[in-house]
C-alpha cells in the first residue's frame, strides 16, 4: 500500500512534533516494534531531532519472528504484547505504524489525566477506543513532504472520512485509531491472545474480556477522531 518506511517516518515525526508543542516530552514514550527486519529500522529511518529523542525501538530478530508467526506474514499480537511488556508508562496506547496522532488528542488526554477535565469515570478504570480518519491514498502515494502532510491535516483533517464500524457491530469493531487503557488493565486480561496470529479481530477479543468489568468509551467522539491513517483510499 505504498512506501511503508515513509509512512512510519511521517507518523513518528508528526507525533514528536505534537508532543513537543505541548512540552510533554518527559511524559510520552513511543516504542516501535521492529518485527523481523534484516536491517534494523533504527538504522534507516530519517527522524527529526524531536522524534529521535522520543522514539525507541524493540527489535525482534528474524529467527524469533518466523518461529512465532508460523505461516502468518506478521503476528501483531506477539509484537504488541512485547511492546506492552517493554514500555514503562502508566497508560498503553496501541496505534498502527502509519497513524498520525493529533495534538488535540494529546492535549485532551493530559487534561483528563491531570484532572482539568473530568471524564466521569476514573481514567485508570476506563477503556478508550477511537476509529480513524483516512488521508487519501492518492496523496500519500506521492510521499509528500512533512510540511505538506502537516498542512493538509491542519486544513482538511476534519473533513476526511471516518472509517465506520460494520453495521450491527460495536463501534470498536473497526480500524484502530487508538486503543488506550491503563497498563494494569492490560496486565489483568493478559493482553492480546497470542493464538490470534493472523489479521483478525484481536482488539474485539481483548475488549470482550475487559468490558464485563470496565466501561467502554468512544474516545473519537471526544476529540473528533483526530487520528489519520495513510494506508487506505479515501
């Protein structure tokens, strides 16, 4: 679906820029799980100075990746559980490698965390999920400059298509903008089911194990779905 490395570089530089705008560099950790690369991603990505300071990498060697994924091309459940075990923050947010994280989300989340906004439910006991908007693939395929992507999202982001959930299904049965929860809840349910090594409803499965006890909130409605994916046509 286009240049994966360019999409990843853009996503990492974008989130780093927004974290820096808010002065929250000490409060955010971005971890990239580098699954089975023969040449480590950290050696080839062109990151901004802010992103280079913010982002760390967890390399899963090719021989381990092949053993865990078996006949699947990529076992997301293993990769994401590995990331959750490595990160040190209170909250774990899972996004895809080409997702642009909007400043409005970061500001809103920190306001909730710091008590400036009261979500009505203790933040450490709520499940947060948001769908995403789509940057048109015909734009992303041109690999525009970071400035162009930044301006495009600023000017047109609110008009971009939101990926809907299937009819008669829960809103979280859709493409992930972000899946966010306190790390204690992740650990309580055991994270992703590592038998689900194919492209499947791994978030729905994980949420179904938690939703019996904790309330689910559509985070997208609070921040106008301020995540942008470059992977699909819009």
